[in-house]
C-alpha cells in the first residue's frame, strides 16, 4: 500500500505541471504581464482562453488515440511537451507567440490530466477500494504546485519588478522538467488500465447530469482562478496577502482528499460533485462580499478544498460506473467538455471587465454558474459497472 501511495505521490507531479504551473500560475503573473506588455482585460483573458482551446484539442486527441497508444505513453508525452512549452514561454514577449505556446501547454496538459487520472485509479489493482484514495492523491498534487508558485512568484515580481515575468516562466519550465523525470518512473510502474476486463464501449446518456454539471464547473471555476489575484490587487492587496492566499489555496488542495474521501467513496450518483460545487460557489462569492484579509483567506481555503475535488469526484464516478477499458475514453470525453466550458470563461469575464470597468460582475457570474452546476449534479443517479 505504501509503495502504491508513493507512486501516486510522484505521479501527482503531473497536475502540478499541467495545472498549477501551465494554467493557474498565470493568475499570479497576469498583473505584471498586463502592465509590462500593456494589455487590456480582454487580451489578458484571451491568454487563458487559448490555453483552454489547446486543452480541448488535447482532450479530443487523447479520446481518439488512447485505446491504441495507452495512457502511459500519452501521459509521458504530455509531460515533456508541457514542460518545454513552459520553458519557451519565458523567451518571448510577442502576444501571438505567447498565445501559441499557451495552446501547446493546453494540449500537453490535457494528456497529463486525463491519462494520469486513468493511471492513478489503477495503481493498486489488487486493492480496488484504494482507487479513490490514489486518485485523490494524484489530483491533490496540484496543491504542491500552487504552494510553490505562491511562495516564489509574487516575491520575485515584488523584488525584481514586473519585467521579471519571463524569468518566472523559465524557472517553472526547469522545475517541470525535473518533475517529468519523477513522473516517468512512476508511470512505468502502473499497469495500463486498458488491460482490464470489460468493454471499452460506453454511453453518455446515463451520465448526462454529471456531464452537464462538470461543464458548468469548468465555466465557473476558471473565472476565479484567472482573475482573483488581479481583483485582489485592484482592491489594494499587497504581495504578502497575495502569497498567503495562493499558499492557503494550495495547502487546502493538499488537505482536500481528507475532506472528500468519505463522500467520494460512499455518497451515490452526483452527490459528491454537487457538494464540491456548492463549496466552490461559496468560495468564489466571498471576495465579492469583502476584500478583508480573513475573508480572502477563507475564500482560498474553501476554493482549494473543492477545486481539484471536482475532477477527482468525476474520476471516481467514472471508475464506479464504467469498466476499466473505458476509463481513458470517458475521462477524455469529460475533459473535452470541461475544456470547451473553460474557453469562454476568461475572455467573457475580461470583456465584462472592459465593459463595466470592474471584475465584480464577471466573478459574480462565475459563482452563479457553480451554484447551477451543484443543483444539476444532484440529478445524477448512481451507476455501477
């Protein structure tokens, strides 16, 4: 069991690279990049929108080839691709090139997230009851990346100025390449899920409520994760507060498996996802009520506890509802929808901010979408493979 948990821990460097570095660290760097490159809010949002577009392309690609190539190969390829694109982002100031590299990180990140999620559920095939735990450990690894980036990046920009953002991307690229080595070792020690018994064919209709709720999660959470730091800066938050909020967000992500393990294992149907989205909605709404330090920390705590528990809940649901050979394809399908939901979020909120002169309305819409997703998830009946 302990060897399996160690493998899950090393595999969890994947979400640290694909999500914490390649996607969410942009929120920490956005104010500096926007100032240094003289972007408007729509341009700033477009950077994450094209990343989501790349994520969609990656998810569709994985869905098309995963049954032939296997999860391990795609996971390892995604780690290399994403790490190199992160490194390259620190060597250009051209908006078009930055957007192209964000597309590449999205493609690689999708392969990491999908295939790593499938692998994480099969680390201990002789102990299937442990799959929920190893899946949670895998997704919780993103918390390490959030804590690391929150501890380093704001302080770097504070001491070296807004023009230091390229150095931040380069440093993340180097760390990502080191993490890639560790994840290779872990992935090679996990049995390919497609080797399990059962059919790789599955139907979407019985999973429709979970599917729709996950789409609303994608549209809702990405607004908070893209713009909350810019919102805080606009409300006068200093570097210490920004670092503390991001650190608490990452720490809460690490603690999330302890909070959600019982619901994920014992609650039927879509109830785990519904509870997760309700907590996310509250976390997203708190900064709009007050910009005081304790409120922002509470927001980060709630959002961190639930953010990666949404894909973890979906992964656990798929594991229960479908046979092993269908896991990779189902995860890719859900992730494709997730990516499509993310595409509109950042640019729409940026457009609303340019229109109203404030991020308040867009962040409020994000919280509302999460509430709607929570209600829809309650309609998902239980299914057992």
